[in-house]
C-alpha cells in the first residue's frame, strides 16, 4: 500500500490567519465566536457567528480578490500557505511535475455570498450592473479551480460536495488519486464562507443553530446537557499530501501520515443522522481497514461534535461501537467548541487539529462544557490532555446532511517535524 504523508499545512480560520496561530488558539482554548455587528443581522433569530480572525483582503491582491467569492479567497490564502509550508514555489520555482499534481478542494455550499449579492444588485440597480464574473465566482468548483490555476495542477482538480463531510471527502479523494497512480502530490482540503442573513435564518428556521444570543461565546458546547445547536463559522484549511516516495525524493519535511479514510452513507434522512449510528461507525471501521491499523492503535478522536442535542450522543455511541473496548484509551474532543462549524471546511480543519494533537501529544479541550452529558461511553477532554509517547494515530469524523459520513485516520509515522519548526 502506498504511504501518503502530509508535508504542508495552511489555515485561515476564526482563530487565526495562518496554521500556527490557529493551532496555538486551539491549545489555548481561544473562542472565535462573537456577536454579528452587521446591520443585516439585527432582526435575525440568531445574531452571532465565527468570522475569520482577519480580513482576507489584507492577504490578497485587491484587484484579483474582487473576482473571487469569499470562499475562494479563504481557500487561496490557506492553500498557498500550505504550498509554501511544503517548501514548494510557483511558476518557474515549482519543481513538481504538473502532470502528476492534483487539487481536491471542497465546499459544502460554494459561492453563495456572490449569488445573493449579485441578485441584490440586479434587483436594486438593474441587470446591466451584474458582474460578468458572477458565474466563475459563484460556482462551487471555483476555489479548487483557482488553486489549480495558481499551482499548475494537471492531474485533476476536483470539488467534492457532501455538506459538512465535504473537505474530509476531498482528503479521501486525494488519497485515492495517489494510491491509484493518478498523482504524486495533491493539495487537499476545503473552504466555506456563508455567514449571511439568508443561510443563518434558514439554519435557524430548521432549529439547527444555537440561539444563545445573550451569551454567544458559550453557545457552542458539544456534549453539554444544555447544548441547543451549532454555531455557524467560516474558514479554510488545506493540506499538501504526497506519496512518501515523492516527499523523500525531494527532501520534504513531514508532519505525519494520512493513513487512510473511510466513507459511508446513512440512506436514512436528508437532515437527521441515523439514530443507530451505523453509518458513522462503518465509516470509522472502513477508515481503519483502509489505513491498515486496528482500533487499539487509535489514541485520539477529533469528533464531528457539532453541539446539537441528538447528534453528539449518537456520535459518542458510534465511536464506542467502532472502537470497542479500545475506546477506553481514546481521548475525544470537539474543536467546533472554539471555531464554530465551518460546514464544508470543517473536516480538513479538524483533520489538521487531529494531526497536530498527535504531533505535539496534546489534545485541545472541548470548551464551554459546564454539565457534561451523563453516561457517555467516551472520554471527552474538558481540559488540554496529554497523549503518551510512542506510535500514535487519530481519527477525525465528519458527517453531513444527506447522510454523508467520512472518517480520516492520521498517524505520526514518518514524522520529521512539528508545526513550529
């Protein structure tokens, strides 16, 4: 089986404008959720969210940025950070064989802000004022396409769309591309930017969002008995994945191994997860088989953990079912308690967090838990927890509307550096 390693990381999130700052924020328990100050939010049933920690226009050429939806802006910033972090350049400074280079960058919703803004312009100012760049801005594949253009990817540029499982599905696709011999190196991950009146109200109307308007910093509280829904976030995270042979040949530094991935579908309901958790457990079990690891190798799970009343408990039992008695040695956390839910960008951000946890041997806390759900069959980290020395592996779970389930396994095999080096 072809070994796939992680050689570059980029992130633009509610906790930081780069990967090191984001990881520092996760370990510090920093909260990225804040009240919305925009005029359009005043009458909404939910008036808080987790915006990125910085304005993407501060990190991009402003002329080029005007031709990108915010989702593509965030992806470009994170993707190019990951590319640089992997020691790779652009243009003539890019030593990679472009025919063996791919991109898999997901989005759960795509360029929704562009769609809504341009519709407002057409209604208020007339059809002639609609931007000619509207279609290439709003299309869901725009973030992947723009990344592919910047790095010259010709092995394939793909955009999985599977709601909140999208970016972990993009990572799984990247692994498949390399193990099937289609590519040697893939820039993989996801992005989302839909903090806008319509999606916030739409999620609120289906009772998916927390309505803790009087205390937004404590709204995202996975596994707390008083949880009442998720908090909408935005951001992007991209990873440079490559075959071990390719990474070794160019002398790349390695964070760890993307050991495998597992995918399943509930086929139960368009929104609600199967309460039996069968599909979630199946994804984890398939990820373990795909990675060649066993449940006893897993020491950490970064859970989907959205802070919804039913979802958190279902996932806890799914983890126990997939890992069996080995779950007793596993520390579980949900970093959504700090970042909110990045939808299509959540999986890649949380795979990064799982990787850094085993890399640094520290698991970030699930913050905001005041009354832990009783009788959970898992060990939830409410403070930063240490992991043991030796060989470690972790699972990251992502589950999406439509019954999409993706689990990704990372390990510290082949590790040659940490994030700060």
